[in-house]
């Protein structure tokens, strides 16, 4: 039977199974989450691409008037897939600095 026929015939269990299978597939797709800086300043240090991080891990540090401070911390665990800034560059509060792929 085709999907359209199954749905049209009102087979509740078949429809429920198809929806559940689709949901599982969507949930298992890796999601990339942008991480933003909470401070402005000159970048001092960054995490490396490929690093595994946990929620709260410092991703970027900056030099501020008060000294060196964490500008971005991971808001999820996963693998760093992209670093958008490098040491010596300027970063603004709210700027995306790192992308993390969640498992």
C-alpha cells in the first residue's frame, strides 16, 4: 500500500508508527548550535575545531579593561565544528564565535 492509501483508510496504528519513525529520524539528525559572545574585546584564546566540549566549557576568552575574561561558554555539549574568531581579532557581544554539533 502507498502512504497516501494508508493514511486515507484511517489506519491509526500505521499512521502512528509512521509519525514515530519520522520523529526518531529527525531527533537523530545532528544539530549545529551557534555559540555567541557575551562580552566585547580582543580575542586572547579559542577552543580548537574538533574539541569535545561540555555545557559550561569556556570557548573564547577576551582581553577587557578589567583583564582577561571568558567571553563565550558552551550552552550545550558536543563537538566544535567551527570557530569564527581567532586570537587578536575583535569580538562584539552577541556575535557568533563558535558552532557546536550536538550528538
